[in-house]
């Protein structure tokens, strides 16, 4: 987290199954309230509650989620074929924060402005 300057990361097990989110504020709170110790595994301090959006969700929906949440997970349903069964599971494709959304919107606005100014 420190090397990449991330404040939250998804926790995935060996089977590539999403277990939850680890975030610096949540981990700090857990440490300060003695709910976990410094040597505990990260799985002891993961958040199980999170908001998610599909790859085709609107920016409006994402914006409303980010008004109250620090991040949203981008997920996609995947079908895993097993003998005699099809198991559907949610695959995490990414994490979007308010800063990510703001950067996207300003980049798109700048590109549109350049297109309009270039076509005059």
C-alpha cells in the first residue's frame, strides 16, 4: 500500500476469491481500538461491507455512491463451469475513488474542449 500510495486494496485469496477490502483508516481504527494487533494477519482487519458498480454502470450512480463512500469496487459477474454446475461469482476489476472520478471527468472535459477548439 505504501509503495503505490494506495489507501485501500482488495484482499484476494489463493483461489482468486475476493475476501474484502483493507484500508488504512480502517486498519488504524482497528489497531487503536485494540481489535487487532500489529502482527495479526490482514484478514483480521478487512472490511466486508462495500459498495460496488458494474462495468456498465453510469457515472451518475458512481457519483452518488462516492458521495458517502470512500471508494467503490468495479465488479463483473463471471460464470465458473464445474461438472454438473455453473457457479456465478463476482470478480473485482478495480477500485474507483472520488479522485479517480474527478480525474476522469476533468480529462474528458479537457479532451472535448480540445476537439471543439480544434474544429473551429
